[in-house]
């Protein structure tokens, strides 16, 4: 910045911010995957699921519908759609008021 490269410095800061957001999203997705894998028995038996598991399932479906950079998410979404049905998938892709989903950083990280 001292030699007048403000534009370059700001560009690097913006990229660092986007990278930090992306890392945060990947950490959230990892936590959701852990939650789902720890509760696979309950999910497969159609047992009553905790709010944490429901949030993880919803967030993974939502993430798969919004970001193409992780094709594995699409495979998971297809499995969930087969298990829970088309209506479950559709509800979790829609942005409804008051719905807890992966936070808005996800959308930012996938666009940049």
C-alpha cells in the first residue's frame, strides 16, 4: 500500500475474505456430515430425528441445490430424495421464513 498499489491490496483482502468464508462453509458441511453419519441408524429406520439431524439433512440438501463445486453433495441429495421423498427435497430447497439452514456465507462462497 505504501507504493500506491491500493487496488492490489484490496483485491487480496477480498480474496482472503472469500477464502475464509469458503473454509467456514466447508467446516459447517463437515460438521453436518459427521452429524448425519453418527445418526445413520436412526435415519435409515425412519426414527424420530433430533433437530440437529434435521438441520444437517436440510442444510446438505440446500447446499447441494446451490453449489455445484462439490458433486458429492448431489449424490447425497439423490439418496435423501430416494429415502425421504420428493416433497422432503423440495421443502428443503426452498428458502422459507424462519428456516434454519446453512448460513448466507455459503451462497457467497459458491458465487466467488
